[in-house]
């Protein structure tokens, strides 16, 4: 019985030492994760600042079902960052950080603004302002 008790005591000591080593390893890995997450946040914020803290997007809404399809659009996209506004013979061109055509869905818009959402989740102050008519897809 004494021999079995000694073997059991040695086994318990061995398991306790393995448990201590495992707990230390877990703490080391958690610290690595914390450092990596802080670095990701820092790099994401730098990228946001380089792209511009203030960005202006324009979204052209499609014709609504009750509108006549024969209407000539007043505003049309003229590339990824430009839109044309035509009224009579007067034509104006406006530059934006991004222009969404009438065919662009909510997913395309969200892909552009999701970086702001991530910044908000990371604890940074973020403001998204949407302006337009009721039902225009803000």
C-alpha cells in the first residue's frame, strides 16, 4: 500500500506541474492575442486616417415603381467617383469619394462603410450621416 501511495503522490505532483505549465502557456497565448488585437486596431486606425477621416459618398436611387420609366434621370453616375447633374442645358459634375449607381445594392454600400463599423466596435468615435428623401435607401 505504501508503494501505491507513493506512486499516486508522484502522479499527482506530475499532473499538478503539467497543469501549472499549461496555465502559464494559456496566459502567454492570451497575452499574444491581446497584443495582436491591439496591433490590428492600431493598423486599422492608421489605414482609416490615410484614406481620410471624412469621406463623402453619393448614392443615386433607382426610379421607384410608381415613377415613369421614361423619365430622363437628373443625376447619373459618371464613374466610380463622379456624378453628372443635368438640368435643361446646364450640366454640372461633382466629385465624391465613391458614387453608387442606381443598380448598387445595400451590400455594396455596406462594404464601403463597414470599416467605420469596425472602428466603432474598436472604440473609436464614428459618425455616419445619411441625407435624402424618405424611401431613397439611406
